[in-house]
C-alpha cells in the first residue's frame, strides 16, 4: 500500500460535511495516488484525474439543467464511469441512485418513476430496457450512454458529448458549497422480498457517519486495495467500494463480472474484501472439491492439518488455552499448506475480510479461520448505510455479528426485535412518511425487523427476520434461516435451501444443488461427465448423498426443527430470478407460489 505525505493541518476527508467535499480533500491530499482502475489498467485514474473527470461531467450535467435536489438514475456495471457519474451528481447536490442490472423494463419504470429521475446514465447493454421503460416516464428527459458508438437512437447522448457540452465557466465550487449535510446523497431501493421496493433516503451526514467508524475498527491506509464487484444498487457495494475509498483514498479495481470474482481476487490481492455468504460458501466448496480430487496421501495430510487448525479455532473461541503441541502443528501446516492456499485465493494480503447481508453458517467462518483468514461477520441494513454491528479483527466471535460499531447504539425490544440508533440511520423512506414513522420511533430508534440476542459483552446474534420466523402447527417458533444455514453447511452438494413449515405439522425443504460442486462430485463418482443440475437432481445416487447431508444437519437441529422431507429442485436459483433477489436473499413468498405443487406433495399422505 502506498502512502502520501499530508500536512498535519490539512483538512481530512473523514471530517468532510458532504461526499463532494470529501472527494476534493482526498484529491488534494493524494493527487498522484491511484484512485480507480480496470483490471487490465486500460483505465487508471489518480485522485486528481478522477476529480477532473468528475468536475467535467458535473459541468455537463449542469448544462442539462441538473442541480441540487434532482435525481439521477445509474444503470451501470462495475466500471470507472460509475464512480465518475455518481460523484459528479453529488457534487451538484443531486441524488444519484443505482438500478439492479437484472431489472425488467417494468421494474426500471417503478424505481425511476418513484425517484422522479430526470437523467439516466447507462451503457449499451441495458439501453433497450431503459428506453422501453422511458416510454412511460414523462419526467425522464435525458438518457446518457457511457460507451456510445454512434449507433444510439435519437434522444440518447454519449457521455463525451455531455461533457463537451458543459460550460467551463460554471461555478462548481458554489454549487458544492450549497450542498447541505442533510441533503439526500443516494437512494437505495430495498430488494422487495415482501412488496414493492422502498426508496431508502441516505443523507450525506448518514453516509459519512457510517464511514467514519471504519478508522476505529480497521486500519485502511491510503492506497489500500479494494474490488468493486457487487451491484451498486446494494448498500454494501456503495459503502465498501465507493464511499469508503473516497474518504480513505483506497484504490478501487473495477470487476464488471461478479461471477468472475474468484479469478479476480488473485489479480488484485485486496487488502479489504467483503462478500455475501454465498461467495464464501462457494470458495469453501471449491477448495473442498479440489482437495477431494487429490491423491489419497496428500488429501489425508491436508485434511489432518485442517482438523488440527479447526480444533485450535474452537479452543480459542472457547477462551481455552491452546496446547503448545497443537500450536506448533498448526504453525507448520500454515507454512506448508495454508499460506499457499491463501495466496492461491488472492487473500494473502488482506487486513480484514467480512461477510454479511445474509446469515452465514458458522462452519464456513470456522473453515476460513482455520486457513488463517479471519473472516468476520457483520450486520447492517440499507436503512443504516450498511453500518450496525461488526466483529473486530482479533476479537471475532463466530456465530455473532459482533458488537455495535462506534457511534451506534443497539437494544432489544420486548419481543426480541433489534433496535438501533445512530447517525448512520436513514432520513426515511422516499415519499412514505407513514412507513418511516413505523420504522423509526419518536426516540430515534430504528426497528430493524430482525430478532436478535445480545450477550453480556455486547455481541449481537441475529436469530432471523421477524416476519420470516416459522410458527408450526404446535405453536413452536423457529428460524428458517438457521435451519437453512445448517443444511448448507452439512453438505457441499447443497447450494440453496428454502425451509417450509409455517402452520405445518413438520418442516420440509426445497433444495438446490450447488452449481460448482455438484457436477465435479458427480464426475468423481462416475455418475456423469457433463450432467447438468436438472439431470443430477433426479439421480438416485445424488439424492442419496443429499439425504446424507440432510441427516447430518438434522443431527445438529432440535427435533422440531428437523427436515422430515425434501425435494431437490431441477436447475439453479440465480440472483435476480424468480427465487432470489439480486443480493441472493430468498424470495419466500414467490418460492411458495412457484413450487406450491412440490410443497404440497411433500405434505401429502
């Protein structure tokens, strides 16, 4: 990581009142430090160059009539132009927001209409869908394409043309000075698992409050490497790979294909990496598949080292002393095996690694701790700028999401719901004052909708979403997320699971095979060379192996939580599809409707 010489009395970006001001402070303090780059360095901008591009586009947007209080829709992959466009908008006092790339024209129409966006910035790959939505969006005046090639229809402008049309004399400093900390810096549209998405209004002061706590938790030096790879419509991407780098002068590498993140990691070797649980589960499954393919002697040696390392992790988690002999054995294994695995994964230079946005099986976290990767679970919401609770480096308690972040208060309501208060809590839901009042009470406590437990040291354990708890026919409350995490950790064959049991006499599950592990396992078992998931889902040997995984999970569940019957779904569940939100959360109601026949069949007889 590169450093920069900064005068002690220079204004610090972390103390800025707005994001536009933070960018200017960072560009002044670290003008020659790399700000954003593509994987191949086809684009590589320093902080001073990024500011120049931001200012040029801001003048161009001002020339289109954009200003404080307007909204700008962004439908872009992870590319440098996203950072330019977003920062140009906030410099003017406008509110940029991102659209999920999997959105249909109808979904685009809803969020753009709700936001009342006058300008949309996109790329050719999404132009047809955006223009289809525009036919029913009278307020949407301008569509800008960042990768224009001259073939765009009338009424669509290229980014370069917009920049060229800007007024060089436009007073950007005056525009920025007019932006207030309480102005809305972005809208995050909730994933809509239970209804239409709500627009979460996050002010500059909210975002900067969330960002400031980072320096008290981890040390991110100027030039620290991060990868921009999650959807920009998700608060995790915006916070971790956009706002935090702007404030702390981290270097952003853009990775436009999220499916290639496993290949991207070794190319970047990030110093901080955040991923949703599914990515960590796939990394674990990939390593296990690779290990299963090794000669028996080598496989046995690695499995023995892993078991010893897990034993050390468990002792440390219990606060027990680790025998010197075990410490020495794990240290030797780290030198000979685990250090090579970390380098292969691209995680050999991390300062910290985090997981969040959904429940993570404790076995997954334990696995990476055994490899010497201190995976730390955290919890946050769109409504809190992604901030909330976090396990600190060196003080991770597996199975919890850590204690509150600096500046955050948490407590439990009488029914166990987690309440949170702090500067990072949203202004409210756009145009929905009643919903806002239901969520944030008169004392400023955000009612999160999560049922939780808090231990004597302040560590929080999330039980489940309040609305998703299963209450069976006998009145027993259960967490489907906990049961699903247990199922997935019991067998690498299980990629997704959705537990059913509300109002029922027993629990059942819809199970999806892991798209990476299952085909590899099938080849190793001599079942098929090129079998797809649909074919494997009907194979008796696969079903028997899944049954063994369910049995192993049931052994760790209470009797009432156990899965009595299951159905292996043919095919995969993909982000943004019928069953998963773009952030890979289960769409329980649509799943229940789509697979109603299969579910009823499990309860028949």
